[in-house]
C-alpha cells in the first residue's frame, strides 16, 4: 500500500505542478508579463513546486535528511539528467546573459550552501546545522535574485511596449487586428489553486511514504532523499526541459534548470530552515561538493562554445549513472 501512496504522491506532484504552471503562465500573459520573465520565474519556480512541498513538509515533520537530500539530489539530477537529455535531443545554445549572470549566481548559491552547512570547517562546531539565521541568509540572496528578475521584467516590458506600439501602428495601417488567446482569468486562478492543492497533498504523501520505505528497508532518509524523492520531484523539470529542447527552445530548457536549482537552494532551504532549524548529516558534505563540481563542469561546457553539444549531453547522463552507482556503493 505504501508504494501505491508513493506513486499517487508523485502523480499529484507532477500534475499539480503542470496545472500550476499552466494557470500561472496564463495569468502572467493576461497581465502582459514578458515571456522571458515567465520562463525565469513561473516555469522554473512552478516546476520546483514539488521539491518545495516535499522539503518544507519534511522540515516541519523533522525529517531533515529528506529535506536537504531532496534539494541536493534534485539539483544534481537537473544538471546531469535534465540538461544531459535535453542536449542529447538537440544541442542547447546558450545566451551570453545566462553565462555572465544566471549561471555564476547558481555557482555562488551552491558554494553558499556548503559554507552554511559545513559548521565543522567554518565554525568549528561538531553539530552542523542550518539555523534560522542561515535560512534568512538564503532568503536574502533569493531576494537579490528576485530583484534582478524584476529589473529584467521591467526592461523587457518597456521593450515590448515599444515594439507593440510600432506593430500596432503597422497593423492599423494594414487593417489588421490580432490578439493572443489565453484562458479566462477565473479559469487560470482556479487551475493554479487546484495545482497548489495537488502539490501540497502530493508532497505529504511522498514524504510519508518514502520515510516508511526507508524505515522498512533500513535505508537512511538521506539516501531516499538523494534518489527516489529527488528524481520523482524533478520530473516536471525533466518533462518541461526535454519538450522545450525538442522544440528548439534552448533558453527555456536551460533557464528552467538554472532557475529551479537557484530556487531549490535559496528559497526552499531558506524557508525550511526558517521554519525549523535543520541538523545536517555530515555525509551530505561530499554530495554538496559533488553538486558544486557538476555545476562548474556544466558551466564550462556552456561557456566553451556557448552551447552544450549532444556528446556533452551523453557525458552528463553517464555521469549521473556513475553518481547513482556511487551512492549505492556507499550504502
């Protein structure tokens, strides 16, 4: 029965995130928010909603191994499997802004996670913990990231307004009158609410079921978080980026992963630590270092020729298989 509940939880997480993204995107479009910002915020944060539901729920219930392991495992899965499979389907071109802004900020966020969790090295404490203060630090950095996105939104909006003004004049001269069809505002709001409810319920089912499985088999919560839970909650990112890559939307495919990983570290862990201080399993430090190393390698792939080739995508996928074998070997 516990496995059925686990699958049901994953289904609710994936479909809930899907509904939430569709509804929120429609609201954003109705409010004339630029597509670039929709991709950086609603798509990236919406697909990370399962991770948020699982980690925050786990933190509230005191299951910190799942909460932290889920974020680290999801970020590693996103970088290796999601980007790897997306590049394998179609090479991903990388914009200059991603290379000089978003990607370096992700690396900074990952290093910040290591600094705040490794109290033994940086604070000479034998009991590493993500405190309420650490949570506030994460959220302040998240606020900086959101400020940057707001600036991008305003600049893009102004450019769009100028562009639309010219287009409108041309269309009026030619007697054309076009409009973009979206869902009604009421339907968009309803879809978003249904999505959030599905995400919350699904998150609780996944945490409870995964914990029960770990207890039955004597597997640590950390391992369950790094594997089963992280892969399951990353399915929205995987589906979104792979579909985007198949359609030639490299910005969405890559931006979704970068935005999701930043959201996972700064917002999810920030809120989780703020709700309840999180004792850190020292064995997770190695996984955090691996996550940072993978982030830097992916960045180097991107900056080399401003793209991620099919061969590099295969290398990333193989690296994830090797990481899974490493985790199993450690068990």
